[in-house]
C-alpha cells in the first residue's frame, strides 16, 4: 500500500512539474526541476514519518495533549526520530514526555518502520 501511494504521489508531482515547465521561462524551468527533485526525494521520508505517527497515536489514545503534540512535532523530520531513538531507546536518557510502556511501544514502532536504516533526501 505504501508503494502504491508513493507511485501516485510521484505521478502527481510529475504532472504538476510538466505543466509548470510548459508555462515557464528557462530560469523557471530550473527552479521547477529543483523543487520537483526535492519533493520526489522527501516523499518517502514524509510517508514513513506520517505512518509512524499515525500508528503510534492510533494505538495510544490515552496520551495527554502535550504528549500528542510532542509526537507530532518529533515526527516532522527523520533526523529527529533517529536522534530520539539514539537517546531514549538505545541510550538511558529520560524523556519527559514518553516513558514506560508508551516509550517502549514508540521505540518498537521506530525500529519496525525502517526509518533507522534509510537515508533520505534533505
């Protein structure tokens, strides 16, 4: 399912880019191509992060609002999730927002998501 969503997003980006290329001057073409490339390479990143966030929040409906806000903010960038994993899942730092079973569940989802083994576009 993730693969199908990625293909659809790539096709939509390509269609938008082609339309922009047809109506732009040379400088606009270069800028459009650069934006298209950035979108293309950041799409898998966003899909994995949103999937991680949605699954965790769906399975932890008892989180307090500040904990939910923390997860939403944390899962905006893969670097943040990787740093979180290093500090709180592998390391022994204490997290003021997630602890106990919630922390263990989130660490497990991070490992299962594959986000630790991918390098994403910037």
